[in-house]
C-alpha cells in the first residue's frame, strides 16, 4: 500500500458526444477503460473536494488533449461546472502497488521508462507508434536488420486493423488515443522522419505540429518527390546535424496509402544500413 489515494475519471455523455464530433470513438477502447490519477491522502469529502478544485483544470485539459491536440476544437469556455457536467470523478481511498520495478510514467519520467539507445550512434534506435503503413514499415526494417527498435503504442495495442502484432516491441501508453502515443514518441525521440505523399495530412500533420511544439527536428520524405530524397546519405546527414540518436518514424496508415508499409521498409533498410556503415551500431 502506498501513501496516495486515487480518483478515476469517467466520461459522461457530453464528453462522449464531443469525442464523436471530432471523428473518434470511445467504444474502441471499451466502456471500462478509464484514466486513474493518484492524489495526496485526504481525510474527508471536504479535503477531496479541495484537491479536485485545485486540479480540475489540469485533469480536464489532460483528458481533452488525450483525444485532440487541436485546442480550437475543445469547448470554448472550460469551467469547473463544465468539468462536473462532462466528467464523473470516483474516489478510491486505498492504493496497493504490487509491482516490483519502478513505476512507469511516460509523461514525467519518459527517459527512464523507454529503453535508452544501445549506443550513442546516429539512428541507434528506431521508434514508431505501430500503426499500419509507415509505422510498421519502419519497425519491419529494424527487425529485418536486427536493429534496436520500439516506441509507444495506444493502450490495448490498438491499430486500424485491430491489435498490433506482438512481434513489434512496443510499450502501451496509458491512453488508448492515437494523439497521446504520437506525442510520446515525438517527445521521447531526438528527431522524426516523416513520410508523406505531398502535404502532410491527418495524423501525419499532427506529428509535424507536435514536433514543432517540442522543438524536435523533422525530415520530410515526400514520395511524390522520391528522387530528391532517395539518397540515404541525405537523411543520415540530417541525423548527424541534429544529433538524432533515437529516430522516430511516422507517416500515412496503410488504408490511406496502400503500399506505404513496403515502401517505408525499403527506404529504412537503406537508411539504417548506411548509418551502420558510417557508425556501426554494436
């Protein structure tokens, strides 16, 4: 037992309606999938109310951002009354920790929870979110070369085709939403290689925005201009210039651009082989 109490956050109908309005679905993760927040030990309902009053805005923003990074799509006026209308808070007085290892916290201790690169070589490790298409193509290349790889995936190993295959060594995020794991991978890497077909859209565009938010370098590989990017030395030089030891890879999912997974795997094999020849990864 640890010296904390806990609250679980459950979405009421207005929150679920908002999730549907932005084109997502809570049903994919199950009706019993709720976030848990540890709080200081409280003595009575009055103390609990004070804790919630002190933290409702942080919790509300965190829950909204887990589903949508674009704040222009959030409710216009966040207030405590709206928080209570949208979110049900359940209190738990006793918290037991049955684990033997350190607590995994991707938000505040990401470098400790994600394995460090096996060396300080450029592109020593490849990360992605495990979605079909570009994400899995990058991991396929790494696995083919026995190259270190990993990354954050949504809770439940969610992808557009169902559960992400276990062969991909990914860690589940505490959230089942795609934006949450996208941000974790951007934040926990040194730079992101983004594959596109013209202007980035959808989740690929979100990756660009999150890289800018966290001041992380990006390299855009446009398949519509593949001849410009086909030389792996260009990507490697970008990695050298920006000290990209852990490389995050993102791009379209397979359903949007069929054939992307194979294309990305082919490019990444060339990039990783070039990097090994320049600075062998031991």
